[in-house]
């Protein structure tokens, strides 16, 4: 189950880039276009694919009887779940019909 620890750490890094990408979306605090585009690309492309995948793997492990909390540190699991909830909130915010009204 070392692969689960590795994927959880990759998910942690993707979660950080997702948070940075969302903060760049609402506040343009970074004036460097190259760094901003790298953060946004890695946040959206990697984060929106890997974080749900990692949480599905956590769910499968939990259903089959293996506890992911005994393999992966709990703070890492909670952070990945929080990032998944953040991605869901952002997705619902963007798809809100009132978001596109003038």
C-alpha cells in the first residue's frame, strides 16, 4: 500500500495548486504570467483529475475493510477530502445560473 501513500502525497501537492489556482482566479496577487499559468494548469489539470481519484480509492479501501487511516496519515486524508469539497463547491459555483447574469 505504499502506492496509496505516494498518491496521497501527490494529491496533497495537487490540492495546494488547486487552492493557489482558485486564489489566482479571485485575486490576481501574482503579476508573473508564466508562474500563474503554470499554477493554474497544474491546479486544474492535475487537481481536478487526481483528487477525486484519490478519494475514490480511499472509499474503495474503506468499503473493502482496509482502513486508509492506518496506512496514510489522517491529516493527509482530511486535506484531500477538504480539497475535494472545495472542488465541488467551485464546480457548483461556476454552474450556478446566477453566476452568468449581468
